[in-house]
C-alpha cells in the first residue's frame, strides 16, 4: 500500500495592488469573517503576522512599515482544517 500525503486546499482569493507601497487588499470568495497571515522575506524570516478582519469579502493588510523589497505572503483561514494560499509580492 502506498499512502499519499494529504494536499492542502487552496483558498480562492485575489490580492492587489502588486506592487504596493502601503497595503494589500485580499478579496475572498469563501465568506470567511477573518484570515490569518504571515509575511516572510526571501530568507524565510517572518517579518509580520496577524489576523485581518474580512468586511464584505475584502480584508486589508498594512505593509507600510516593511522596507522596499520582495516578500512572500501566506494566508490561512480559521477552521479545523485550514486552507492556505501563498503569494509573492513586491513593496515599492
């Protein structure tokens, strides 16, 4: 018997504007009330994390304090089996 690892479910969402200088807007389609997020640099160091409240299908993540550069954004929903999505973005 061969068992395959369970694949993570991907959250259906979009993120804009990219590049951005002050915030990222996350547009969701699942009806979540909040999302958890982490922002890491290219070395894998976590620079920011938190929970963003979703209002009318949209959440806003403040990135104004991040220096100019390229980052990875990991978003997970709050549930017992969280779906997750990873985006790469640039801050100008």
